[in-house]
C-alpha cells in the first residue's frame, strides 16, 4: 500500500508539472443557433492530411473549450454533439494561440434512434446519456462485450456477473435499442463480439410513465445500449470457435447474428469442460459445496460469496428474435437452454461456539450436481401513440436439478479430542416450473401532467423435491462403549405458489411543476405445501417415524400511497405516506391456523438534485415492513438432516426497517474524473433473529424470534482520474460494512458486531495502442466480535495483488498474461494461505482478421485450489475446494460474414 501511494503521488506531481508548462492554446465557444452555449460538445483535434486523431476535449457549462499540446501542422477541429450536425473547422497551428470565437452548431432536422458516433470522439454526453466510442478502446478480435465494458471508466463487472455503472446495478442490456435474450447481462456480454460494436451508451433511463407524460418521477434505472457498426447490419455476422487441449479439455462456441432495421435474429451455442458457464453464474453457485445443511445461514460478512469450484461440463443453446412492426411497436422473444454437470471435492473446517461446550468440525465433501434449464421470454411494447403505451412481458422457466453428495464429518472438543463422527449421503431431485407475466398500461390525459396507469403482475410456480439422506453416526468414539446408529430419511415435498399484484396510479397536476400522486396496490401471496416424510433409525430397536401434512400460507397486503411531487430539470422531490394493511393466515390445513392483521403508516421521501450535467445527488428514505418468511414462521419441523433441525416460530411479528440511501455521482469527462459514492443506513426494530440451540450430541436446532434492534451501515466510494500527459488512469476504491445484530445461542443473547473494510488501488495505461498494462491491489479486513464468546473475536484479512499485460508484437500477433496473488490470514485458524494464479494466452489472426489461432494456458502454477472463509451466527468456516487447475488449449476461431461487405 505504501509503494502504491508513493507511485500515485509521483504521478500527480509530474502531472502538475506538465500542466504548469505554458502552451499556446486553441480556444473558442460553441453555441447553438439561438446563441445559447452548449455543454459537453466533443471537440476533437485531427491532422488534415489523414484525419489522424491527436487530442480531444469537452466544452464547459459556458460552451468554452481549450486544447493544449498541439503540434505545428495543418489541423482539423471536429465539433460533435448528439442531436446536432457535426461541424469541421480547418486551422494551421504555428505554436501561436488561436481564438476561434463562436462556433455555431445546427440542430439535426430530425432525430435518429441510433445516432452515428464519429470514429474519433471517445465520449459524447447529452442529458442522461453517456456514449462511448468503442473504437477508442483496444479489444482483440476474440474479445466479447464483457472485455470491452471492463475498459470503460465508471463501469465494473463483479465476480457474480452483475454489471455496475455509476454506482448502480445495470438492470437491462439492449442491442440497437432492442432486448437481447431478455436483457440478461450475463448472456449478452459473454456471447457478442466486442469488435461488432460502434457505440456503448450508458443511459439513466426514465420510467415508462415519465417518458410518456414528460414529468420526471425520479424513478430511473441504469441500462446499457450497444449500437452495432454499420458493417454488421443487414448481413449475418458472428463467430465459430473450437479448441482442444491436454487432459481431454475441449470447448466449442458459436454465435450468429443478423440484424436489420426491423428484425433481429441471434443464435448462440456453447459446450465445454473448462468451467465456462456462458450464462448467469448464480445458478451454478447454489449449494456449490454439495451439502445443503447450513447454506442459508446468515453471514456476518457484508456479502456471502461463492466461487465456482470443482469440474464443470456445460452445454448451452439459445435463439433470440425481435421484430419492429412500426416505429416504437415491437415484439421480442427468446429461448435459452442450459445443461451443466458440476462435480468435485472439498475440505471444510469449522469453529463453532454454543455457549456451553464449544467444538470444532472437519469434513471431507464430494458433490455432483446436474442441472437442466429451459427459459423462454417474450416482450411486447407499443409506444407508438403519443397519449398511451402498453407493455406485456412474460417468462416461462423449467428447471430440473439432480444433486448427490457425501460428507464425512468429525466433531472435536475444544481440547482436540475426537468425540463423534458421521457420514452423510444426500441426494435431491428438484423440478420447478415458473410462469410470470406483467402487463402495464399508461395513459396521458388531456390536461398537461395528468395521467394514470394500471398494472398487473403474477408469478405462479410449482415445485417438487425428492430428498433422501442417510447418516451413519458414531458417538463417544474414545470411550469403551461407543454407540453406532444409522438414520435414513425420505422427504418428498410439493409446493404450489401464486403471487398476484394489481396496482393503479394517478397523477394530478397542481400547477407550477407541483403534482399530487395516488398509488394503490393489492398484493396477494398464496403458498401450498404437501409434505411426506419417513425416517427410520437403525439401532437395537428399529424406530420408524412417518409425517404427512398439508400446509398453507396466505398473505395479503393493501397499500395506498399519497404523495407530493415537485419536478423541474435540476430538482425532483417526491414525498408522502403509505398506508399499509397486512393480513396473514397460515398453518397445517387440518389444524387451527394462525391469523394476524396489522396496520402501518410508512413515510417515504426521494430527493434528487442535478446541478449540471454529469453531477447527480440522490437521497431516498423508506419505511419498510418485512413480514416473516414462510420458513421463519412455519409451524412444522424440518429434520431431514438429524444434525441440523429447522423450525419456525408462528408468533413472529413483522420486522420494521428505516432505510436511508445517499448517492453522489460526479462525472467530469473534460478532466477525465469519475467519482461514485453510495451510503446506506438501515435500522430495524422487532428484528427477526436466529434462535439456535446445540445439544451435547452436536445437534443444531434453529428457529427465530423477534428481539431488539439491528443496525447496518454500508458505504462505497470509487474515484478514478486519467492523467492524459502520462497516459495513465488511476482508480481508488473503498467499501465499508458495519453490522450490529443479536442472536440467541442456547438461551443467551449474543451481540454480534461485524466490521468490513476494503480498499483497492489500480493503475493502467490509457493509450492502449500497442501495450495494455494494469497493476493493482485490493486489501480487505473483517473484524467480528461477540458478547458471550469474546475469546472467539475474529480478524480476517485478505490481500489481492494483480498485474496484467496485453501486448501486440505486430498487428495480428497478440500476447496477454495476468498474474494474481492472494493472501489469507485469520487469527481463528492456525494456518494462513497464499495462492498465486498465473494465466497466459497468445493469439494470431490471419485472413483479413477472419481467422485466428489462440493458445491458452490457465493456472500455469497448477494450484488447483479454490478457497473461501466466512463468518455466521455461531461459527467460522474455511473451505478448500479442488478446482480445474492447469490446462492448455489450442483453439481456432472463424469470424462469420462477408469479408467484402465488412471491408466496405
């Protein structure tokens, strides 16, 4: 960290020195035809001879611009702004200042849906849209969109596949303004080529209601739109790849696309055994260790993360079709199939405390999980009329998961004496089918600002789970009379759930940008469970227990929001109260049920201030009511696993939370500065907390109670800036998490305080012409303390150092390598872990870049390990899993499409 600070200081000092050197400027003022200054006009400096890009800047709020570092030559200035005709101004620079005075830009006679971005302008900004020129960021012919996004300032792709822009999660991704495979970011980013993209737009999208009425309601979401290059439209394009390597490793990929102004067609396919999912990775991380006993325990860490371990074979295929019937009326449908087989082994060690007799647990795990997924989406939008709009979205999902696992576990006392062992074999067959549809209609009425909308959403799913578990238990191992027993459990479960939501909104203008809003909604949840469980215990006297029952949970929520809204260009205020009535009834069908009815008054408020383009401050406050989940309040017991018994508490009350968010985003692309921050504070009363008991045989029983308060504070800061003179961008990240909660451990309240701090620093060159360099480090520490087990207070540190090089020997020969070094330290575990990972690739393109050979070398040091540590309510755990390890693959890729047309 100290070395990094020294490097940054040196860069900043050198930057200031360079800035201080007197350079004769080229300056001017850009205005529109009404003499009004235009902010964020992209001003590019080119050579007249061949239009080679030299430098660029953006106009400020007064429309003024200044360009320094100009060579003596005949030059060309290009002025570009979305919605205006591009203007060119020739000049001859002789190292003397040039004042161009006023430059007038003319508006486009008509506005296009997809504005062509000039090849030399890296960034253009207009209102809520930031457009990046993809040609300004170096990508290789084999790179996908995920690689391109990682190079854009202000964007991040997290380990779980989520895309974050401007500090907010990206909810949808479009291609040429149309949905692509349901807008799923993971599918889009992994299956479209980066070199097919001309422009990347980051859009702070208004709600459908605001787009129709013109009244900004403050409800926005971040979406990304990729605009294709002209050479990729009206013809087929894509890639076909295949590779084979040592140890029988293989992969094959295919994507084919044909986009016309009215119709989009895309086909993708992928199969491999090198741990590449090709779609949303979350489905593969669930129960990745193969044992579903404590996987849903609340963690004290800021987030619970898992990585894909073991060996994965994947086959995926999908097709996407979109058609635009007329302007702003379109239909989109896609189908995606995913088949995967994930298997492997792991070793876990756990330190548990029970307030009576603390113990350690070690286990060897084997797992195999096969999943098949069918996913069909459709989406109809009709915004062709100026007074109303209609959207219909639907999804059909079919999942089948077969999972088998074994766990050999050993229980030790605090002194290290082996007391109990068990061997658990677990198999599960899970079939789930889901149907979801939402319909939203928006109507603008005659009076300006008056509107109403009607919406309906339903989610219906059915699920069957067949569970089998066999447990061999040996107690009192070190005594003269150890006991042995075998427990066989069979549990068949059928679930039928229906969620129905109806809402209506009405907006009445009060004059001078003031509005009254009424929002009424009805939410009905109905859950039916049908359970059959048979347990057999083999001892001297065989015991058999049969349980069958039908269970129903019904919840109705009626909400009326009365709100006041003030909306102008720079300021948006929305505040009011929500009146909520919550009715719940649940229990075994043949028994007396539990019923409750509560009434709540929930205030809410949103304040958004945008003093100028690129700067946004947002404050959001909500009072939220969370009713107990079905498992938390269930009146029946789940003891499928004899060492982990789960039961609910039917007397739980809803949890009440005050939720405050503060967001600040500052984007100054003229100085290449990017700052994103988010602060969130949550305060809960009647907190639903775990109630855990552990007996002398290490059997854990978990229930829930309402107890006291829970406090949670999270913050995130991201600052980056480009030093143009040095061609370097540096980024500093900081995230913090603070949580204070309570749990009940063997009838004694345990106050848990958890603190997480993470700091990251990275440096990368911004030229990206021949060589692409990046170095950095991330440092995080978790400090968890307990009121009843202070000797178990934990400090866990994780360090990550990384370096990457991407170098073009010649135009068609590329080399890239990345080295990662991880270090884990934990005062509760005797050993620390150090993990180096080194990857490398060499690629050669030929045939007008339509063909490429690539040699990929993964995990060259053959560490063959994946590592995770976590904290929960009453234990610490570390898991070391086998992973794919070192492999080498040689692949061939052919770019589909006409060479002649692409060249043109």
